[in-house]
C-alpha cells in the first residue's frame, strides 16, 4: 500500500514529536503525587485520538484513573478490532541511575530514552498513528475501537468493572495489543502466551521499637535477618519453589512443544553480556527460554528495613519488608497461589517474630490460539513489512486484563508487540527504538487489512 508509506513518510517527524510530548507527562499510576499528571495524560490521549479522526472519543472516569475510549465504525456489518493499550507508566525510581531525565525524552543511538517509551506509550501510540494513516487516506478496511487505560501498572483494578458496564459499546471480534516484545527486527516474533501474576507484600515485625544493636543484638530476633532467611527458603538447591502445592496445576509442555520453543534464535553469551552477568540462573532442568516463558517463578522485587541512610546507625530494626511477585503459567490460578503463599509464609515464621502478608494484585496466564483468523492476519502483516514469517514465542510478562477480555467480553487477543526484551522495561533508562516505532506504524494497517479480508 504505497499510499500508506507516502503518508507515513510525510508525517513521521510529527508522529515522533507527538509521542515525545506524551512521554513528558509523568503519568505514574502507582504514586498519588502524580494523579493530576495521569489525568492530564488521559486528556492528551483523547485529543490525539480526536485529531486522528476517531469518533465518540471520551475520557471515562473510574474509581481510580480514567479510561480513554474512541471508535470509528465505518460499517456495522464489517469486523471490529478493539485496540487496547495503557498510558500509565511505572515509577522512575531509582532516579540516580538514569542517564537522562525519565520524563525528559532523549533520542540517542536510534532509541528514545524515557519512562513509558516502550511500555506502553510508544507501542499504543503506533496504533493511533496507524489508524490516522488509514483514516486520512480513506483506506480503513474494518471497524476500530480504542480502549486506552491508566491503571495497567497497578493491576487494572477498575478495568474489569468498565468491561462489564460497557459490554455493548466494546463489542468486537478480536482484541489487538502491542504491549509485548519481539526477538528482534531481524527475527520478528509474535507472543502466543503470557504468564499470570500474583503480587504480594510481606511485613516481619520483631520488637516494638528499633533497638540498640549492641545492647540487644544476639538476644532479640532481627526482623531483617529473619526475613532474609525466610525468603531464601522459598527456593531449594535446584531453584525450585518450595511452597507446598505451588506446582500442582502447572501445565507441562510435551517434549515436542519444548523443542519447538527452543528453536527460536537465542544467543546465551550475548544475553549474559547485555545484562552484565557471568552466568544465567534458574530452575534446574530448563533452558533460559523455558524459564522465562513456560515456567512459574518467584522473585523479590524490593526489600527494606532498618537504617538505610548515609553513614552508620547501629540499630536492630523493629520491622522488615519485602515485595514479592510470582509469575504464573497455565493452569495456575493467581488467587489460589496467593493463598498458598500466604499460608506458607506465615507457617515458616519463627515464634520470635510476627508476619503480615498483603495481597496487592494479580492476573491469570493466557495462551492465544494460533489457528485463528486474527493470528493469521498478524502473521501476514508482519510478513508483509518484515519480509519473513514471525516466530511464535511465549512471553514472560503479564497483562492481567487479557484473560478478563475473554471471560467478560468473550474475545480472544492477538499480542503483536514491537518492543525488545532489552528495552529496560520497569528499569532505569527505558528505551524504545525509532525503527521499532515506525515499523509498528507501518505494519499495523496491514493487520486490519488482512483481518478484514480473512474474515469474509
């Protein structure tokens, strides 16, 4: 479609400028200090959808952060694609590790460095610009709806309510999401599944106040030490998770499926070099690709307690804390896993301390059908712009709302991401390749084209 290429070439600088403006808004959903910025970002997304040509665009309030909705219905008899994305971003901490301001986007070595550049502002905005391309060239082949939320990074607590209250408005034939990655621009891939998530916070309390470590050390249990020992016990010598019942419902893949999974290009030495590690780590008996795609995990996301300021303070802390996440695979249920974790963590605590476990949020794992019209449309779209068939892979991350799309709206999802695993998601110096951004804008119209054609 030369008309698409011409329009995108003529407007590529403006496309980028608009994205950079979005990236300057610190729409951190987890921190109430940024609530006004989250609202401001929602209004900005609304304006961009209106300018692109969407109809019935509105900022829909929720009990938390708002959802932006817009649509273009060209013919009710044609198939409809529901595009999902999120405009909220992760906190930028630790700020001192950023090479430039997290909300002051910098373009360097072909990458956009900013919080949210890949997750997910850069990726959902590709869809807005792809839609604009089709709208302005009068080539939209199907109906398109947009639902861009502001709470994905904190568990999408209010999106489920929105889905149930807006079933009619959200009627579609498939959900299309770009919030995942591909192997590389040289080896494009499509995620065929996502892991689920159970996110917990634990608090270990010893004495009723911080104590002098000389006067009381050795006689009173140190919550920080106890917490460290409890966390260490959650993996055995084979890095197998020790929570009773944790693996009971894990869906095991056949030898053939595992072989197919490991056929994807993977350079372990390059992987280690990129991360600055001397060796990989994980559950014995599984490859790195398997450990990050088809196996459940348990990770400490943060741990703190006692004095952490400059200099020294000889204190035995009263409390110690940790945030712990578990990535889940089919057929694990995140509510059940949360309960198993809570029961186990409370059981292994010694009498010298008390334990409090708080469940934050979670979501179910999801596997996409690879024989659907929508998946075939994604394959053909990538083939059209990359010149090669995409490789099916399992994603290690979680998008909890995907399972809800199926249970509430009855819709399957296609995960057509254009990021890279090395984009520093959730980390300092998050980046998104300019080539990836423009390739997404180029490819997405082909998805709509092929989806409309294959749906006939």
